[in-house]
C-alpha cells in the first residue's frame, strides 16, 4: 500500500484536478456492484489490493476496498471506493453513501448518470463536489 504525505492544500488540489465524484447507494456487496457496472456499462473494474484503504479506529483496523478501471478511449481513470466496512465509514460525512466513484479525466457524465440509474440494484446516485468532502486525504492513493 502506498503512503503519501500531503503538506499543502496545493498538493490536495493537484491530486483532484479534473476529477468528478459520484456517490452511489446500493445494497449489494462491492464485488457484485463492480460486476454489475462491468456487465451493464462495459467497464472492466477489478479489485486493486494495493489501493486498499486501511484506517485505525477504536483500536481496530478497518479495510475499505478499492476497485479501479482505465478507459483507453477517453483516457479516463476510475476508482470505486467502498465507503462502509463493518459499521465504520471511510468518509463519515457520507454515511448514507455505499460507494464513491471517482472519475479522473474526461468522461461523458451525461451518458454515465442515466446509464447507472438504469441498473436495478442501484437505488440512488448523487453528484458530489470536492468541497463537500471533508476527509479528502482518505481518498488519495
């Protein structure tokens, strides 16, 4: 697992340059959720163990899986974070969100949002801005 030290606000802003965020509510397990995205939308999400986020809370380790995908046609990189693990949250300010989809690069958001909403297992999607995320450092890989 890579560890980065961020000392300035500029470094955080650089990391999130040209980045979009999508919060998703879905009751399915993370591996099935990725399978659904792959099947319905033609992505190739795979589990990336090296990006797994490990946090220490209440004298216990919590593991938040990260799936990623690279789309060569648009040069976009996608990271899908599981926001919940055994009652704890990677981003506590978004306790209602099951998954956070980070899109780096150009992506056709106008196509993506309606296509995601057509997957029956997805209950709700919301566009999230960087200003809404209080725990930005949790997501930097």
